[in-house]
C-alpha cells in the first residue's frame, strides 16, 4: 500500500491544497447550524433587542449563512477538481510504470504471475486503486472533518447535549461497520457464484453443436437453473443484510434525537440550541453513511494495491554475463545444455548441436518433448541450467538482450496479432520499409488473401484477429518473422494450419528469398522439416535422433514411425 | 447501499441509441405481474414508513415548543410517541427493502433462466454470428443492472416521491408563506441537475469507451508479451500504451470534473434553502405573522431537508433508470430472437436407423445470394466411409452443418434411410449421428460426468468399457481421483490429445449408427495421434462415417472422397480414381511430398 500511495507524492501540493479547501468547505457547512441557532435564539427570541436591531442582525447572520453556503460550494468544487486531478495523474503514473514493468518482465516472471493475472492487475486492479484514492480524497476526508467538527461545535454549545450526540456516533459507526464487514464475504460468494454462472454460459455457447447434437438442451437448462437458484439465494442473503444498515442507522440517530429533546427539556435548554443540534445530527448521519461506503472501497482498493506492488517490485534489471566464448565460425551452438522450468525435473537434457550460417535446423517430437524450450533458451527467454549456448561464438548471456534478439525473426506457436492493420502487424513497431514488408508478405504466401482483404495491407484486424482464419493468421505471423530479413529465422510450429500445397510453396520461397538466414523450424509434420540440414528428434527432453532425413529414416525408430503414420506406408517406394 | 458492480470491460452500446421504452415496460410488466400483491404490500409498507418518518419532525416541533413551556409531562408523551413512531418507521423501511429485494431476486432469477432457455432453443447460426462475450454480458451484466435497479432504485423513487409530497404538505400546514422559498430553490436545483447530467452523460460514455480501449490493448499486449520482447519493441509498445493511457485519464478527469460538481451544487441549494427558511422564519416569528413558534420553525427546517434531498435523489436515479432500461431492452431482445424452426407438422421420429444417406441436388448459402454448396448429390450406403478434404475455409464444415440440421438447405434434399430429413424431428436426426469435433468440448464436472454426459442410465462399467476402447482408461486411473476427478480450466493437466480421447469415449457410449469425425490432430503429437486414430478406428466399425480429413494419408481407404474448393465439391471418388484423374486432389496429395 505504501508504495502505491507514494505515487501521490509528486502531486502532494495539489492533494494538500485540495484537502485544505475541503476543510474550509466542511467548516463553512458546520457553521450553518450555528448561525441558524443565533438567528433564532439570540436575535429573534431576544427580548433585549429592538425590532430594527432584530431585523438588522437577522439579515447580517442570514448573509453570513449565504457566505458559508457559497464557501462550501466553491471550496468543494475546487477541492473535487484538485482531487480528480491528483488521483487521475497518480493512476496514470502507476499504470504506466506497471505496464512498463510488465513489458520488461522475463518469461520466468510472467509464468510466476500468470498472464490473466497480469491483465487483471493492469485493468481492474488499477481501476480499483483509482477508485480508492479518488473516493477517499473526496469523501473520506470530508466525512471525518464533518463528524469531528460537528462534535466540537456541539461541545462548545452544550456539553450535555453533545454527550448524547457523542454516544450516538460510535453506535451508528459500529452498526454500519458490523453490517458491512459481514456483508463483504457474502459479496465474494455472490461473485464466485456469478463466475460459475458465466462459466456455464460460456460452456454452452462453445459447446452448442455438441449439446444440440445430443439433444441435451433441456438437461443444460435444468443444470443452469440449479446455478441461478443458488446464486439468487446468496444475492438475497446479501441484500437482506445490507437492507438493515439504512433503517438501523436512521433509527439510532432518530432515537438520539428524542433523547436530545428530553435531555434538552430537563436541562432547560433553549429551543434554538436543540434545533441546532438537530442539524448536527443530520450532518453526522450523512457523514457516517458516506464513511461506510468508503470502507468497502478501501478494503477492495488496498487488496488491489498490494497485487500491483508485487509486480512493481519484480527485478527486471538486465545482467550481462562474462562467460567463455565458443567457436565463432558457427552461427548457433548448443554445448551440453540442460534446463528445467521448475527446478525439479529437467525439461531438456544434455543437448549438443551446431549450425553454420544459412543452414536449416528441424526439430520434431511429441508435445512436451522440449521443442519450444530449445527456442526459449536460444533466444534467452530463460537461462540455461547447465552448459552453454553460443550465437556467433558468443555466449547468449554475454549479449545485451536487445542486441541478441535483433538477430532473430520469430513466429511462436499460437503467436498473437494485434487489433491493428495487417501492415502494422507485420511491421510490429520496427519501422520497416514498404519493400521489406511486401517481400515478406509474398514469401509467406499471404499475398493472395491480403490482396483480397478490404484495403489490402491497410485492412484492420479484429481483436485476436478473429476476422482471419487460422491459416491466414499463421501466414501473417510468418511474414512478421521474415520482414526484417533476420540472421536467424525461427518458426515454432507456425505452419500447422497451412495445407500442404501452401506449406510447400512457403518452403520454396524461404529457400530462395531468405537463403542467408539460418533457420530453425519446429514442426509436427515431417514434410516441414525433411529437407533440413539437421533434424533433431526430441523425446521427453532427450535427443533420440539427430541427422538428415535419409539417415533418420534408418537410424531412428521413432522418426520412422512418425514418417509412416503421416505419409502412409506404401509411399516409401514412390 | 450495495456497491454497484461496475463492468469495466463492457464497452457495448455506449453510443446513444433510441430505446424502445414501450417494448421494455410491457415485457418488464409481465415479469412483475406475479408479484403485484407483494408489490402492493411493499409499496404500502414503504408509504406508511415514510409517512411515519414525516410525522416525526412535526412531533419534534411540538415537543420543542413544550420545552419553552417546561411541560415535562407533554414532552414525555411526545418523546414516547416519537420513539414508537421511529421504530415503526424503521421496521417498515426494512421490510419494504427486503420485500423489494425478494421481488428483484425472483425476477432476476426468472430472467436469467428465460434468457438461458431461449438461448438453448436458438439455432446454431445465432452463436456462429456472435461473440460469446456479448451473450454472456447480457446474461450477467445486463440482468444484474435490471435487478439492482429494481431492488434499489424503485424503492428510492417511491420513498422520495412520498417524502416530497408529504413534506410539502407538512410545510404548507406549518407555514404556507415559507414554502415560497422553494419556488426559488426547487427550480434552481432541477435546472442545475439537468444541466449537469446533460453535460456529463456523453463525457461518461467517452470515459467508458476510452477505458475499454485501454483495457483491450493491455489484454492484447500482455498476452503477446513474449513476442514484444522477441522483437525488442517494448519502447514502441509502451509509447503506444502511453497515448491510450493519457487519453483514458483525460477522459476520466473531464468526466469527473463535471460529475463531482453535482454534489456541492446540491449542497448549495440545500444550504440556500436553509438560509432563506431561517431568515424568513425568524422574520415571521419576530413580526408574529401567522403565529410562528420556534418549534414550528424547527419542524419546517427538518421538513425542508426531507424535501430537497429526495428531489436530487430522483434526479440522480433517472440516469440509472435509463441504463437499466437500455439493459432490459438487450435482455428482451434475446428473448425475442426466433428459435430454431419447429419440426414440420407430423414429423416422424427417426428410429432403427440403418445409416443410408442420400443427398440430392443440394443447394445452400449462409447469406442470401451467396451460394456455398451448389447442386451437390451423394449416395452413401450403410457402413461406408466418406472423407471430405480441402483447404481450411473451403466449406467442409458446411456439409456437417447440413447433415446435422444445424442449418437447413436452400434447395434439394437429404434423406436418411430413404426418409427426407425435413419430415423428421430434428432431435431424432441428430441422435442418429455422433460427432467428434476438432474443438473438444468438456465442461466443468468429473471425468465420469463428462463421458456419461446427462445419460442417467449409464453405469460405471459402461464408462470404463468405452474408456478402455478409447485408450484413455489407464490415464484416467492415474488421475488423483480417477473417474471422479473434477475437470476444470486449470486444475488438472490434460493435454489436447487426452481431451480428444475423452470425447471419443463419450461418442462410443452413445452408440449411434452414423459418425461425424472432424479428424483434426494438427496440434497433437504423433504418438497421441496414433492412439486417437486407433480409438477412432474402433469407433468407426460398422458405422456410416463422415470424416473431415486434414491429413491425406488417413483417408486413402475411404469409400468416397469429396474434394472441396471455395465452397464447392469439385471432385469426388475413391483415392485411386481421383489420383488417376490427376486433378485438384492429386495436386493436394503430391504437395505434401514436394521437395524444394
């Protein structure tokens, strides 16, 4: 929480000024009942004053009330503006730092937080922090001022009556506090059950074909009704509880009012005093209700703040190492590389291979066999556990990250496209030339469909590129990887949705147009890697075959099995 | 006083749009109809409670006047009366709030169920044309908005109206002249509120839209964080973000600048009334006009507070009512969607299916004028395997959509066992098929529930039998709770291939005479693929099968291969015949062996 609140510091002046004005406004409002009392008791009902004096003083005091009312207005409006400004700027800064931090997190840290959680920290959590700060500055200060100020004024008026007031405040406070506190877990439960309802709906929308195919609509409706019944019952429980707070608070204060009148009568107070106290009561009641609302906002906001802080505290300092160099004639070399994601079991064991510039590496193997891990290590998304990885003879850990990654063009498995134009997606913030982009689009076999789009390269993709088919998306991703003519091109299972003809055309174009790039191709299909200079067959983190296609067919049983499954056995002789 | 849930991701319908109020109110009324007696009770309790609350200040005034007289007996009497009155008022207020919460609960529950039921009767095309998120927003966010408005706003409006009328009456009784003060302040407050609301509404819409844009961007970029890092374009992304961040904050500040004015303005009007009432009240008292007493002034002041407060409250709530009505409209629009057309009159149940399928001169298009399937004919004998091949987007799933009657053909006919499916009940046609789709569909429930899926008569033995046949039994037994393991989004680590096997087991249990297989294994590794293929082979035995093939190697033995291109069936025949024809199929086939 402290770190988050620290973001208010640059706007300290604005905050203090705002609070000061709030204070002025609140005090001005507190003076109103006081002036009211003077008018009634000391002027109107004062037998010592002449009629003309009475008139004069009534008007003077009435004028003062008017001044107070205007002061309250101006003070509050300006104070609110200042508050909005400081809380808005503070949220902006916090969000900016959080986003910057998120952009620079390394993959291990992203894994630790989880992508959905990072997203909700940037969206809902930053929103709740903003709400907390804005509301607290706006109402949270005013309410205590009104309560304490009201009490102080009351005490200057009449100690006994003030005691009645003082007794009511904690009573109302405790009542509201208890009710709110009990209701918070119920609201969490409501939230949880709503999530269940949303999940059920989601399931039904995605599974609509299966459900209809099996004529299970009625069954699903029944299941859904169980969920809504449960949800409605919990919601009712929460509402019942919350319905208590208003009537109870009002009742307590109203009873206090009665006590006040009785005590006032017994102690021989003037009607004006009692009247002023009635006003204090109203002011304090409203302040208490405002406080109870803030209570909820703060409890949610502080939870959000600590979630945000845990990201901000992540260490993203870049460390450039000083490891021994390797063979500079080789483009890529893995030397005895082992790695584990969780530090328990190795996901990759003792991997050795090397590639010369312009060569192609193919990696094939089952899901979870470590194919993508090779790429994660090569591009240094993770650091090796053992061994060394060299690019151009230099350990990848000796490069500044940006310098290393500039050598690569990559299309990840299930990579993402932005809601932006085709061109922006291929360019991806690198300011590439028109030529480079066009060449990449051609080579990635995307030209035909891009030209068919409304606006061609300027066509805007929907979120998650929902307006493109799987194969179209993959071709744009490949174009992005190619566009900067990288030294090393990496395609991680990125042609799986292409049909064979397109896939073959892509391979031809790659060999022709990007001959100097060293290529690393991860695939499920043999046809995508069979022409590679080196094929690695991975199985559960171990290399169980390495060599050219022709060698592996004979030497690696697993490879031969994959081949026959995919190509059909009789194809051998063809 | 519940804190309203804010759907910060909801950016739909932020533009101003004409809402059909009549349509909404008519529908809403039909939901509230069963609660009319209850509503009457709630209203009565509320009015009574409010009225007794209103009598309070009057009694206070009387008691205060007695203070001057020092008549302790009378004061005691009034005090006791006040206590009773306030207690009753609080009780009635509580009861009416709970009553309204009850009504809102029932209404919301029924709405949710109705919307869901209506969704379940809608044709597949409805879901094909919409984002799941939009449908979910209606069911959760929109209905919530209606419910909260019912539970809170109705009561407040009712209470406020009674308050306004009641306190006005009381003030008129006490001092008609003083009421003149409100001739100034009430219009002032109404004009001010209206002005602010009109200024503020578009600003708030803009604020939500900008925040939505920012959130959308964040979601996108965070998901692709690794890509950003791979291309070293963090700074570019951050500067793009900064533009959106700045816009969002500016929109926020502008909306809030104006939004936060209303509170102090309302305060000003209230304080203004207080000042005027005090001054004029005092003057009246001084010059003994209308026989004012200090007690009367005090009652009048208390009433004036009760009078001006609710006016503003109603003004504030009007905005919320508007959004509730807009939300209700979206809800009722879903209920209005035409369901799947009913079965033809006298439609037969399809029973004892052999599995012969005959398609004649079939024509179909998803949108009018755009024919996807042209004059397509096909004859399938029981037990045959029909493969459908072609590029992604070539229209392979269209055939399945028509066979399953998810969509109806525009021309031509489909016959099963010589009966036109148009004259059969939809559900019996669908039961005749079993589908194993590319997108494996599992729901949150146990493994057993997922396989048995709603068939109550299924025994554990049956499930184990099919799981063994689907080669997934040994995997299931290794799960922490075996067949009772709950499958959720993230609890158990199940691979795509294993999910596929589970759905195959489910299909086996159904034992339909015909099969539809979307044989998509592009993201499954080869070993799992082999297991899946073996399981599928078991499943296909003796059944008529329609296979959407992605790998040509698996369909060479099909009895008939349909080759689709741009929505049309361009070739059909056996593998050998198609290869001999040297057409598009052979082109597709050879491309997988092509060398560079």
